[in-house]
């Protein structure tokens, strides 16, 4: 059975020292720990993470005792010192990454020593894993504390099976680019085979950053790297629905029972509702954090009180703020601001028998949380930015009668799944105040109508579903990678092709240029081959009964300059011009250029609207290049232009060829496939080999079919027989085929 190795900043247990000098372990009730339980049973599992105890504050015996306890729970502690925790966790993770990724750029600190500590701790995690990992292990890494870990693992185990999930938002590129170490973060994440986010927005922001910063393109949420294809996808995290629903049912049954032993909280809640008239309780519950919008929420509740005097002594807000990072300055300032605002509102509106805001600054046991969820008519959850927000889902899971109103920020990831609830802008205080008023007066039947589909959805896509869904897609990615390996050019395949080459009476090799003999360059003027590649092509061309043709979209002047005096045949402009081993160029077919003016005008409009793009005119084609344009804008304009050109070209006997960052318009029938057919018909060679890297070469692959060997450079889907993952491997492959050393 395969092992599942889970890695997160903290282990899924709390370690508490007892009076006897020993330690007690308490399981964590967090969403991640709960979700992972559902996949434990399918694997032999281990969980790596910091224990919560600093290594330099424990003696050897205590460290050994903790490790022994954790081993029983299938957990492995990663040793960190107090200084490392201070700089890596409280420092870079929560003073740089957390504010930046939640769009609080004004709070983000860009401190080199903190970054160095972050790298150091990620390396410590990698070294701890290195001592345990075996081939076949599945490694699931979680959250922003360990962005660098996927690639660190892949560095020492290239075949590692790695998944990564980010539990906070991924910001837009304009925000992410503020990070000085943005490239290192992206490369670290791309060490994974599957990267998961809560929403498509976060997924889209990540792929945009990868494309803009690193230049990697993506197709159908797959990113092609040099060594493999990996996938990015959205998996909205759920909750353990049945636990919350069944616990709420118990509270409900106790409420309607005549004999019950209520908790102190339940007695206070019942006392609140026992007075004259119908009363409503609004729940506000969050970890104390500036991203949660608590201060704005208080101001919005104050505006509601100002505009709804008839609700005085009828509506109260129970605000629970759970302590978090209390040593950080921004959190201390936020705590003071909230304390003062609560005091001011209660002083202004409170009466002897009624307090507008019940405020608690502490954590609360699960049973009491359920009571709060159950008794609250309204849940007011308005984060400024939140990756998911499971509290919103937990509240809805406790609606055993189907009633209740959830007011939810549109900036929470959960809003993408819960469109039926009351969605608000967390910065619009008047809208939130109106939403509270609407919730109070909303009929019960309307509440049930809205909540029913949400509750069903949460029950169906629970945390177990989330974990299993990630595992399923992860396996699909690995299967896709494995399938590609079956047609990767390896030593055995190379030897077979070489035997065919040597045994043939005569041979024909057709090689693409850009992206095949030379890497793909952003600036086409840089695409000049190194001298050893030019010499290799010349050597192959001089092998008896062997003909080599460079088939390219480049113009004939460029190809002639590069391959002059090599004895190599040349095909320019995708097949418009052909030159054999001599010096004379032949035009394959006469074509009219009368269409150029009309198409040129259209291309010029798009060039003007897309800074960095330009038009290249060849003898019988027009090409719009956008490799120097902004990646997102360039792709967008390319889609638009492609659609417009195809509609027009169908009536002009023209076709549009899509290459890497180019759209080329030429007369129908001019492509590499036509050129390949012409050469094969002319030479009737026993051995045919074609190597190319983009969609223009697919015409050549399809034309050759089973009449030769075709090799794709790159990992995209292709009609080729085999593939090489990078252009750097092409020269060595050719040497081995022709046995030139």
C-alpha cells in the first residue's frame, strides 16, 4: 500500500504539559485535520509538522517523550528553535506573506533576514522528509508556510509524487509582483504535480503570475515545465457537515425538552430570548485578524442601530473574537480599536436591561460554538479578504430547521459556492446595515427557500469529498504523466530509430528551427544556433544518401544566412520557398498577394491596440507577433484576432496558422505538411524523420503519418510518435540516431 505523507506548518494535535511533568495530546478540530482523516484509511500515513514546542526549550528527554507520543499518532515533529519560529512563522509567513496575499500591502514587510529564515526552515522540513521518503510515497504539502518545499523535495527526488494546497487567497499579479522573492515562491510551488486553490479566481491569479513572471504557458489549467506537465485546479474546502448538523440537532432537542441540563451559555441565550417581544441574535465570530473586517462590521452594526430605532432592545450582536498572534503590533492595535469601538457603541445605545454587543475575546469549546450557531438568527461574516471561511459553512450546517440568515462578504471564498445567501461588499457599511435590516424582516419561508440548496450543497461537498476530490485529480495527473512517459524518447527508442537510419538505403530528415534546433526566444533575433549545432547539421547533411531539410516559418534570407554552405536543404515560410543543397530558391507555387492590404489593415489595428506586438511581412504571408506584449493582453487579443481572421479568411481562400506567440495568415494549402509531402514524393526515401515543436509542425506530423518517425519537442498533446521534453535534447538525439558520437 502506498504511503501518504502530509506536511503542514503544525501537526494535527495539540501537545499540553501536565502537572506530572509529562505531556498530553489533544486532537485538533481544525478543518485540515478533519479532512485528512477521510484519506488516512486508504494509505499508510505520516504527518510532518512543527509540534508547537521549540527545540531549544526542551531537554533531550522531553523531546524524546514528545516524539514517542507523536509516533503513536503517526506524526513526526520537525524540530525548530524559538528564533526560527519567530522569524519564519511570526516573521516572514505572517508579516510578509499573510498581509500581501490578503491585499493588505501596507502591512507587508520585505526583510531579507526573515526571508532567509523562511528558506532555512523550508530546508529543515525537506531534510527531515529526505530521511523518511521512499519511492512511491504521495506527499501532500499544505499552505503558505511551505511554498518552497515542493521544489526542494523534487531536487533530491525528481520522481517524487507531490501535491500542494493553498488555504489562503492567491493575489492578483499586480499585488504578487510586489514580493521581492516572487520568482523563488513560484518555482517552489511548481515543484508539485498538482496545486489546489479554494476558488477559480485564486487559480487564475496564480497561472497569470506564472505566465508573466516565468514565461510558462498554460492550456486547460495545465502548465508545461521543462521536465513534466503539472496541473492547477480549484477545490473549495468543505466542513465535516454531519458533525455540526448532529451536534445542532442535540441542542435543538434539549431546547424543546422539558428536562435539560443547559450549559451556562445556553441559559444566558435562553434568558435573552425570554423577555417581552421577539428578539434577534446576530453572531459575529472570527479569529482576531485585520483581514476579517471586524472593525467595519462594528461600524455597520452601529449604522443599523442609528437607522432602526424600533429595533432597540430587540437585536443584539454576540461578537466572539478568538485571540491570534497577540505579540504582533498590528494585532495589538486592532484589539485596542475593537475594544474601544465596542465600548463606545454599548455606552451610546445600551440600556439597563439591554446591551447591543456581547463581546468575548477568547476561544470557545465546540459544544458552545454549536449553541451559538444554533441560537443565532443571523450570522454576520464580512471579511475584507478570506481564502474560504469555514465559519460561514459551519453556521449553515447548524440550521436544523432550515431558517436563519447568513450575511456573507463577497470577498470570502465561500461566497463563490453560496450565492443564495445575502452577499455584501465588506467595505460598504450602508449595504451591510441594510442587509441586517432585511435579514430581521425576512419571512421564515424565504429563509428556508434560500438556505435549502446551500445546506444540500454543503452536505454533499463536505471536507471528505474535498480531500478525496483532490486525491482523485492528483492521481489523474500522475496517470497523464505516466502515459506521456510511454512515448518519451528513451535509449531503447533511440536505438530502434538509429537501426532504421543505418539500415536504410536513403534517408530524409526534416527539422523545424525555432523551438527545435534552438530554444524558443522572446526576441526572434536572438534565435541563432550555437556553432556546434550548425556543425552537426552540416555533418549529417554530408552523410551519403542522407538529405536534411530545415522546414521553418522563417523567411528565406534568414535561413540562407544561418545555413549557408552546410549542404542543407531549406524550406522557408512554411513551404512557400524551397532550396535544395544548391543555392537556387524555387517558389513552390504562384500565389496572389492581392489579399494583403485588407488583412494588413486588420493586423495593424490589433498591433496598435496591443503594445509590444508587431507585424512581419513575408513574401506570401503576414504574421502578427505578440511575444513582446503583456502575456494576458497578448493572449486575449490573439483570441479576438483569430476569430475575426477565420471568419474573413474562409471567404478569401486563406488560412490562419497558430504558432508560439504568432498568428500567420497565408493562402490555403501552404503549410509544413504540404512541404513534407512534396519532399517525400520527390525523394521516396526509406527512412523519414521529422522533428518539430509547435502547432505548425503538426501539419508535418500528420502528413508523414506511418510513413516515417515523428518527434515532438515539448509536452503538449501531439500527433507525433514520440517526444523530447526540451530543445536542448535534440542535438544529442540526432547524434545518437546517425551515430556521430
